[in-house]
C-alpha cells in the first residue's frame, strides 16, 4: 500500500475511533457488499457517529418513518453517544 494512502487511512481510522485494520475492513465491506436498505442505514448511522465525534458540541436529531408514520420520539446523537427512544433498538 502506498505510504500516503496508508496515512490517509490511519487518519480516518483515528477520526472514527477504530484501528486501521477495522477501518480498512469496514471500507472493503462497504464496497464489496451489495447495497441494501440495512447497509445504507448502517452507513448513515456510521456517518452520524463520525460527525458527532468530530463535533461534540453539536447534537444530531432524526426521526424514522415507519409505515408512512413519523416516529414521534426522535433519536439523538451527541459526542458519539446515541439517545434512542425506548421503542427503538439501541446502537451498540
């Protein structure tokens, strides 16, 4: 692997709070796995976690539309930590 590419990967891994190997495996999985709604939602959650960790003073809030109805209790993420409504599964 070219050194400059490795350094970029290492920087992104540090931003995401994971090892270079975990970052590499995650990126490979995302490019090699056929896209599904579950995969796309996971990418959104991972992006929210990274944004939140980079910007701890900001709080990201979103709702989920299930069966045409907007979930009344929005989820929040701040400083990389999730706050989910009681009726949703928590992020590990």
